[in-house]
C-alpha cells in the first residue's frame, strides 16, 4: 500500500562540513532560496542537520516563522542526562536546547564509529525518553546487495529497534533508507529499486506497528536535483536525506521543491 498521503520531508545532512565562513554563506544562501521557493511546511517539511558546533546558530537563523526549518542533531550520546562524560551530548541536553530531532544509525556511525545495534538501541531509548523525534537510518553495503541480502539486512535493522520502541512511540520515528554503496558515490539506487525497498520497509514496519502506513520513509544516497523528481514520484519514497547536495542551497531547495510538487 502506498504511503503517498504522508507529508514529504527533505533533510540536509551536512556531516562534518563546512568551515565557519562557509556556514555563514550557506545560511545566507539558504534563506534566500527558501524565501524564493516559499514551500509551506505542510507541503514539505525541511530540516537541516549541521555539526553540533553550528546547530544552535542554524536553529536561530532558520528555525524561524519565516523559514520553518527544523534542526536535527547528527547523533546523540548513548548516555542520558548530564554528568562526567567528556565529549558527549545527551538527548536531554539536545531537548533542553530545543533541538527536537536526531539522526540515529547513520551508516557512517555504524561503520566508522562502531555503533552496534545494542548501542543504537540505547541511543533510541534515551532519545525517545527525552521526547526527541528520531530519523533512524538503515541500509545495506554493496557486498550485501550483490549477494542478494539487501532486503534481509535492512529488515533486520528495522527489527533491531522494535524491542525498544513502545507502541505509542512509533509516531516519533522516521526511517531513512540509505544504501551504503550510494552514499557520496554519485550512484543512486534506481527509482524502481529504491521504491521496492521502501515498500518492503513499509511492509516490515506495518507488521510491527499499525503506524507503519504513516511512517515517513526517506531515501538517501546521492540525491541531487537531477534525480529528485523521479525519486519523489515513487509512492513509498516520502522524502530525502541529502548529503553532498545539501551543502549547496540552490540544489537543496530544488530537491525540496521536487518533493513538494510530487505529492
Ligand atoms: P550523499 O547525498 O552525499 O550521497 O549522502 C547521503 C547521506 O549519507 C545522507 O545522510
């Protein structure tokens, strides 16, 4: 069944970018592009996930009545509350700074920083307890896809969190399907392959929760203005998690426009 009644989301993941001077420029460009495009929040929700250093600056400048952009933390500590945990930022500290959204389970965190399913579950539990909305990332490697395991891997990643999300908490979960081989490589999953995986994810979610039909499932992996229209036309692709192209305000807003116009 299609999830096409879901309001699309387009979220820019800035990753470990950019330097301060470029952040200022990107913010100025984003304001200008957003004003020109003037996409209502109920037509496409637009979010930005900057570095922790820029999070509050971006929030102050873009999470305004004029721009309605929501800010997203790229990660969260597996430890809750406050305390002697050098280098960590908890879900409670994010919430306390009015940061309401967090990415959890990005493949770069899983692969480079060893975020295991057990660690991710601690992060998810704490984020939900702090009333954050989670964008939970899943995706298979090239090797897994080539050996025919893509679906099984992704559905397992969905099942991994089922034990820590209470039935009433699924409304606070958005899923991002990001095939690892498509991230930063210029290779995008074809709209047919992406739609097929999104439909499977929706089926998997629907077996876990009646909310499954309403959960936004975003696609990520080399999304650009050139492929956004085709991806946005797929019934179970409810938005995009954009890396590289989100560092260019014009490209990012064009992607948001593609989703705003498609649904
Ligand atoms: P790219 O759009 O650069 O491929 O990155 C995708 C991504 O990882 C977003 O979280």
